[in-house]
């Protein structure tokens, strides 16, 4: 015969155990749902971080292209690999922004000496062309009055010759990174070519005085 009290106690124990297991299952289900939410959020944050890093890489490559365009590939070189000595507190976006500002900062070159060089270059070329014109005028006797154009044309065009020579030198011989700042120094060639006018004026004064 079954003891009703024993059966009652066994039932209560089974019910309590079943309740504990149901509660544990519910807690496990909630923990699994929370873990799934965290996993989904982690994946989303990883995707966002990858997108942010891709954007930073594109900005860095753009800064490097701008740097290369401004200063020339031989000066800049290839795009460097990421540095290993960056401090943890340095934000990547701030570093890229600072690099972009530095790329666009004006570069100051000492251009006084270049003005002098362009003036000397313009003067020498104008003198040489003028001397060639006079020699051609002397040798070509059959041209008559047309020889005057060969003789005095380079003298009149001396400032222009000096400036054109200086501009050509800057365009072809000046390094890429200095070219945008040296273009104004072609004025030195104009002044140097104008020195031929000064020489011509001296010859005229000496001719009439003596």
C-alpha cells in the first residue's frame, strides 16, 4: 500500500525540482537571447568600425595623392605602411586631419637668390641673341634695310626674351615642389633682359658724346 503522506512529499519534491529546472531553462533562454543580442551588436559595431577604417584609409590615400600632386612622386615616394609607434590616445581621424592640414600649408622658399639667377639667365640669353642678330646682319649684306630687323629686333625684344627664357627654365628645370612658388621669379628674367636696353642706351650716349 502507498503511503499518502509519502506520495504527497514525493510529489512536492518533484514539483519543486521541475520548477527549479523550468526557472533555470527560462534563465538560460534569456541569457541566450541576451548573448545573441550582444553578438548581433558586436557584429554591427565591427561592420561600423570596418566602414570607419575604410573611410580613414580613403582619406589617407587622398591626402597622399594631394601630397604627391603638389610635391611630385620623386619627393613623396610610395604610400607608407601604418606606423608601429602611434600612441593609443591618438585618434586616427585626428591624425589624418592634421596630415591634411599640413599638406595644404604654404611652403616658403628663399626666392631672392632665384630672382637673381633668373635675371642673370635672362640677361645672358638676351645678350647672346642680340649678338647673333648683329652677326647675321653683318653677314647678310643682300637684305638691305631688312638687316636692321635682325640687328635691332633682339635688342627691342630683350626683356621679353629674358622673361620667356626664365619661364621656360622654371617649367623645365625647376623641381616640382618649388615650381608653383618660383613661377613669379620669371620677372627676374624680364629685368635681366631689360639690362640689354641699359647697355644699348649706354652705347648710344657714348656714340653721341664721342
